[in-house]
C-alpha cells in the first residue's frame, strides 16, 4: 500500500491537471466540452478515492500511535511545525470547490479538507468538524456583499460607514435644524449687521444625535447533494440567490423599514414631505402638477444627487404626461435611450428608477423623489457565513447561512421650513394617495 505522502502527491498531481483544464476553459471563455467533462469526472473520482484512502490511513496510524503512547504523556506540539502546516494551506479556488469539500467532509468516513474552518454546534464535539458547521471563507461571503453594494439600484447611493472592533452601534452628532428662517439656521446661529460700537448679541447652534444600532439580517439556503455535485451550478445558485435577496431586503428596509429591529425607512421617517393631489384628480393617476410640486419641495442642494423611484405600473402615466402649450403640448417624461440618451428615463433631468419596493399606482409612495446620500447607514463590514451538513441531513441537503448586520435612517428628523416661504422642504418627497 502507498504511503500517505505518495497518495497526497498523487492527489495533488490530479488537482493540478484539473486546474490546468479549468484555466484553459477560463482563458477561452467557455464551458468544458463533453469529453473534458467526462475526463474531469474520472479525475474527481480518483481524487475522492485517494482522499478516502488517505483519511483511512491517517485514522489507522492515529489509533496505532495512540495505542503505542498510551503509557506515556503526549509530546507537546512544536509551534513552528504547526504554523508551517497552517501556512501551506491555500484558499479554495471557487465557492463551488468549497461547497464540494463540505459535502465530502460530511460523508461517512469522509475526508475533511485542511482548508475548512469549523464552527462547533451546541452540545457537540469541536474535534469532529461535521458535528458542527464549516465557515464559508470570508472572501467568498464578502464577494456576495460587494455585489450587493456595487450593483444595486439604491444601495450604492446611500452614505455608509463600516464599524470596526467590537462596536455595535454609532452616534452621529448633527445640527438640530428644522428651519432656515433667521434665528433658526443651524438650530440657533444668527449673524447680523450692526453699527460701529453697537452691542453684540450672542447665538449658538443646537445639536442632536443620530443613534444607529446594528440589526441582524439573516438568510438561509438549502442545497441538495445532487446540486452539490455540480460546483459551477451550485456557486451560481448560492451567490446570485443571496446577492439578489440581500439587495431586496436591504433596499426594502431603506424604503419601508419601521425602525423597530430594522432600519428606519424614508416612508416612515419624520422628514418625508408629501405633496397634495390636485383638486378633482382622477384616482390612480400622476399628472404634471404632481411632479412639479414634488420638484419644488426637494431641497435645492439635493437636486444634483436626487433620483425618482417609481413602481413600474406608474410608467404608463408618466408616458402620457405633458405640459399644455396652446392647443398642443410638450412631453415632460423623457424615455430612456430615446430623447434622454441615457440608461434611465428622466424627469427634470434626474433619473427615473423603477423598483419593486414602491407602492402601486395611486397609493402614497408610488413615486418618490429622493437624495439617498442623505440617508446614513452603518454595517459591521463582512458578512458572517457558514454551512452545516446536519441541519437537513436526512433530506440529503446542506444548510448555508449568511448574517449581515446593518442599520440606517435619514439624517433629518423633520422637514425644513425655508428662509422665505411656507412650504417645507426635504431630501425625500412623495405624493398623497390618489
């Protein structure tokens, strides 16, 4: 019988052959052809057999070694040797490779890849990896999170701060400003013109604190053993599924969140401004006067950053919207790729972004004008993630869990009264129900 060293050398050689084929497919930007798939399957079977034999031999040698040393104290491990073995470990080449390693570790007599990090389940032994769960490598989990924040419609526009250390929340000091009239700016600061030697009057700003505390967003996914056999399909299913779901839930919290155990959404915040519908306006309609009023209630400094967010069933109303000029009219809504020459349609020169989280046509929140840079959010950085073989063991499924800690709310506590005029202004504006 071959030694463990020789078997590992054979396994590593097979892995290198598989990696060369994989690199070739990547360079040529294609999937493996049927012959390559059949060849790779054969190599994987050989690797699995080798790993089973290695695991069996290692267990056998361990039992024999313990029997020989049962009468003497165990030698203290050499830290240098332990670090050397750890340093030789490499990261998994792909999420699919990691998931398959988890599957092999959970098989009866299976082999636990040394690259797997473990998390013991309550009441079970930490020395048996499959009794608990395996931690998904942070690089893989963070790739899901990176996609969420880089490719979403709303999330990339939010002002986000990542907490460090053991912090679970953050307080932001801000000006308690609800009005721009004299004596109210910055919560109380006032400047004035005065004659020579006239007595000076002091003023001071008023501050408030925005306190954010991390909430936990959790996602679970079950993958069958059949799906685990196909690394590419599994990686795509897990990665895309969680990316889309976390994007959906985080965006929904920013729009509709209650602030209780979750972020405070703009619709439930005190700073949301709502404009009234037109007298005699038909139900479930949007007219030019509505969006004109909304634009006039958005704070001027927010106009360069603001976007319109709508439910898709608002689009027929927007396409029909126009300004009456004599006996004709001028269109207001500029469709994407046409007159707008942009990926998004536009209103008043700002993008119109359809999202699922807006209310249906006619309900308040069906169309909103928002500057999301004025929405403050915190998170704890990377996503916590792990996988357990035993949660759904009798169903031949593995359970993947992802946890992300997040909180947020608008920076204003209320709408702002302008310096001149009576209509309040805000970074977030909607229309009353129609």
